[in-house]
């Protein structure tokens, strides 16, 4: 009988421990973007290829972005180097080289200490029109196999 009582007591104590552990929110930074894709639409060759992605730290610890990497050399991100306080907003600026005719389908990978998405990917898309007459266009198709 004592063995049954001890077993039941341990079972009840274990259930309360699991529920208490699960009920506590995670402590740390969280990153939430207003948008994850920027659509340039149709751009003229050589137009301004800069866009901004706004985000907020919705966590309860400072958000630290350690790096942001474009998918190619034509996509250059800049990001805040200082920690973003809980509840504060920040922005990542992406500059695309519009001296490349053709479709745009690029990404930027953001590495941070965010609990919800430590390797967040944001994207840009659109189309750059043809180069003006007399201009040597840059091929947007990527490296050749020559």
C-alpha cells in the first residue's frame, strides 16, 4: 500500500513539474519582420535598387544580428551592429545592382541570436529593364561555364 501511495505521489509531482516547465515562456530575443519579400516590380536599368526591411525584437532580451549575407555579390545588405533592445525596431537595407538586365530573385540570410529564427531569409524580386543603347549590359544569368 505504501508502495502504491509513493508511486501515485511521484506521478502527480512529475505531472506538475512538466506543466510548470512548459508554462514558462522562453527567455531571449525574437525577430519579427513587417515583410519578408520586397517586390521591386519593373525597374529601369541603373535605377535605385535600395529597399528596406523593418523588424522588431518581440523577445525579452537584446537582439544581436551577427551578419547578413546576400545570395550573390549584386545583393549587398547592411544591418544594425548594436544590439536591438526588447520592443525596439530596426531595419536591414538591401542594395541591388540594377546594372544587370533581367529578372531579380535574390535572398539575404540574417544570422542572429533570435530564438524563433536564428537564420532568417528575406527575399527581393522584380525585373530590371534592358540597358540603354550604347551601354554594355551586365548579364544577370550568373557565371558562364567558359
